[in-house]
C-alpha cells in the first residue's frame, strides 16, 4: 500500500493480488481510498488489473487525486 497527501487529504493506493489460474501470471487489482482526519471520505471499486503491485497502487493514488481535485 502506498500513500500520499494532497490538499489536506490522505490518498491510499491498494494492490490486491489476483491469481485466477495457476497457469497464468499473477496480476494485481487496483483500488484507492481517500481519508481526512482519520475518516474514510471515499473509496473506489476495482480500477483495473496491472502487472505489478506498484502499478496498481499508483493507479489507486491517481484515482484518489483526481477525485479530490474534482470534488474539493
């Protein structure tokens, strides 16, 4: 999990390991969460699948940053 601060919010990017079949390579589902003052403000659903956990986490943070920019 990665985090970042943006406009007074904490942004969290999550990577969830997805392995649908042992014959296929591992993939990571991305999601994001936004908190402020230790309260959850918004959370995404699955944003897509990525080859690495880091890519998935970054996608979650990007989603959260875009959400804050459009609603704050």
